[in-house]
């Protein structure tokens, strides 16, 4: 979905040269020295990564106290979500190992991304989804990319249990975020944030489902910190939908519910890792209601011109909820994980805007416009 490569300021010259080159080469080539790849790894890429970090002045003003808020708009990746960062790595490594088929459980975005990268690598892509709970755009993608789609009368957690067992017993590689290469690819988003800001933010607000992305971001910040590219680490602020908030409640949710279907997960596979990230970063997990998520979703579009999917808006909803606790003058990055076009139904439902129908006549149109 990205049309123009975004050229960010880099903290180190080697990346500066690569990023200012006319053609972005994808995140594996750009961050090769930080990733577990070798010359023997066939790089499967759709030129993912290099997504913009955008200032959001209206939201900054809502937070107040001179806080500067940015969004990391990862919905501009090739299949419209951050999953592409992990998938370029997972599929490249699967190809290196000679895999002929991959499988994932998914609330939608992983399935679209896995399908695109697997098909590009000439592999079969099996995706297991909770029947009736995948946004239309994501389903459309998986269909057209040629995935073999299996819908179950169950939720994501049940699907993940089955695909894990399948990958243990049959020749199919699991590409959910329990695959360590996924997290390796996804950590590059943290590199890009630091490259763009020339520092780490004070808070990193992020929606949490299976808790892979929060883990990956933390890995990225820690690696850059060790390399000396940032002199501090952010507080990792994870947000879950109130009806699907196992990490906030401290217990598995057997029947997770939320309008943000992407994060409708009751038993995150990366639970332990996410708790470790919270502790190490002195961060927190908090819940946001569906109403708060949808309000942030609407504000992002109507006030900032940024269309993300509902789950992504949980990061902004969370920041707005906790705004009194942000330090004055802080820098906050909210991760927008998926593109709004993924879920047109939610947009149409939430909007109180209406299409005005009119006859094709100049005077009538002008009058309707209030002129
Ligand atoms: N935002 C979006 C748009 C997502 O699709 C997901 C996860 C998350 C946030 C949460 O990320 O799982 O790493 O904590 N979607 C997965 C999927 C579960 O199947 O597409 P996480």
C-alpha cells in the first residue's frame, strides 16, 4: 500500500546511506547485520518496513503538557500490517530450510501476510481462522493470495493450539509469532523509531493480542541501546481490549470478545515474554473499552487523516486514557499496526457521516454544498 519510500533520519551513517538510496531494499537487506540471515538465506521480500513515524498534533494537544505524540504507521506495509516485518524473516528462513508449506492461526492479518510471502516463495499457505471474526479486507487478501483457508467454529486460541500440533506432526512450518524469526523481523520497527527520532521515546504504546509485537519492539530497543544508538529505553505500555484482556486480568479469558477482532485473544502465546518486557521496561498492561477504541479510531481518521484498523487504535485509546500520567514534554510513540482498509465494515458502522445523493446538476450540487 506504500507508494513512496519514506526516508528517515538515521542515527548512524551506514543506514543513512542505505535509507537515502532511491530504492528501499526491504528490512532484511537494510538491517542484515542485526538479523539471523546469511548469504545462504533466500530473501523473500515485498520491500516491507521503512514505514513513516507521523506527528499527530491533535492527539498531542489532547494529551497536553507539551507531550509530543507520534504514530508508527505500520499499516503501510505491503499487505497492510506490521506482520510483513515478521513474515519476510519467517518465510525466508522457511525457504532456507527447504519448507514447502507454512501454516498459521490468525485473526486475519497474519493470514494475509503469510499467504502473500508464502505464495511469493512458491509455498502452500494454510491459514486457520475463527469463522465469522475476520475483517473483510483480510479475508479478501488471503483468498486472492491463494491461501488454503480453514475456518473453525472456535476462537484464535483454539486455532493456534491446532496449528501448533499440525506443525509438530506434519511437514508444515508454523509462522505464528511463536516462530522466533517473526520477532526478529518485527524488532526492526523499533530500529526505525530510533532512527527517526534519534532517541527512544519515553512511552511506546502498543496494542497487544498474542503479545509478539510488544516482545519484538523491546528486543529492538534493547539491541539499539546496546549498540549505543539510544541512551535510554522506553516504558512499554501494552493495551488490550477490555473483553479480551488476559494480561491485565492475570488470567486466561475463555470467551474473548471485542470489536477489535485482530486482538480478540484470550491466551497469548507470548504471555511470559510479555510479562518480562513489562517488568524490564517498568511498563504496564491496561485495558481499553470498545467505546474508547472506536473513539480513538474515529479521532485518528477525522482529526489526523490517518486510517488504521480498530485494534491499532487501542494504542492511542490507551494513551488518551492514561494521559494524566505522562510526564510533561515526554515523547510518545503509538504503534498503528494495521491499515484501516482492512476493515471497511467497522469504518462504515462507526462513522456518523453520510453520503449525500443528488442529481447531476451544477446548481443543485452547489446548493447542497451550502454555496
Ligand atoms: N494489531 C493488529 C492489527 C493485529 O493484527 C494484531 C495481531 C495485533 C495488533 C496484536 O499483535 O499479537 O503481536 O500482540 N494479529 C494476529 C493475527 C493475532 O492473526 O493477525 P500481537
